[in-house]
């Protein structure tokens, strides 16, 4: 799909992957709307660090994927939606499983329903390698069983299945991607690859 001139929404645009995607879409000539989670600090996350010319090219909106009416207003008129907004910290999911259900499952369902209502041309739902749990065999392929080893992974499995159901039930043009160990600038130092690099550098 040619993205130049397309109206594209990125949820979770203020995060590690979302911010890089947002910048790249601007470079490709897309008309980008960046959804950032509302917060009392009035912060746009990594978007705050963008060059002024990039930042000025983006329509930044604050909202919450858990609020269906708000998502409808944001998604209306969009051609493409990249859905990255999610709660991601695995340890915290053990402390508050319902929060992960609300954001990752219900939030994703809100996005899918709004995309269906307004005839969005393409939706890319970002999942995680955590849906596969501890590998039963390697290399892992798409036929590998999904295992809910944590409330986080279970919530992402449920979100993936909602996306699949909207494709099968309503022919919604949604694709699910499951990144493995992404790394690069802006990544949390707690992630596995930055941790290994830090250990090597420190001897």
C-alpha cells in the first residue's frame, strides 16, 4: 500500500516502537495523527524529542483506547491505523491483571470496532513474542501454540484473537504482527538486549 498522502493513526505513538514508526511515516509523506495517553504532565513521551519540523508535521491528540466514544472520534476519517497502545510491563501484570485486560483487550476491541464502523482500509495490530511463552520448539513459527504464561501474555493473546475474529467475522482488513526482541534508540535500559550490552560495556 502506498502510504504517501494517507491519513494514518498511530496509537501508542509516544513509546519506543511507536515513536520510530511515527517519524518514518512522516518521512514517507503520510498525514499522521499520533495518539498519546493523556497524562497530568502534559508529556508526549518520545515525541517531545522530535525535531521541530517533524513534530510540526504531526497531529498529536491525547486520549485513551479504553474509551470507545473517544476512539471513534479519533479514528473517523483515518485510512490506516497502526495499533501499538498497550500495557507492556510483565511484572506489573501480576499485580494488576484487570488493568491489562482493560487496556490490551478492551482497548484493542474499541479500536477494532471503530475501524469497522468507519471503514478503515488497513489495521496493523502490534502483538508480542510473549504470546508464545517458553518455546516448545525452535525456531518458533506462526503455528507454535500460544501460552498465557503471565496476565500480560494472556491479555495479548486475547487481543490477537479479537483481531482475528474481526477479520473472520467482518472481513476487517487487520494484520497481526509479533515482534521479537526489538532494540535501538529510545529503548528502556531494562530490556534484554540493552541489559546485555550494558553488561559487556561494564566488563
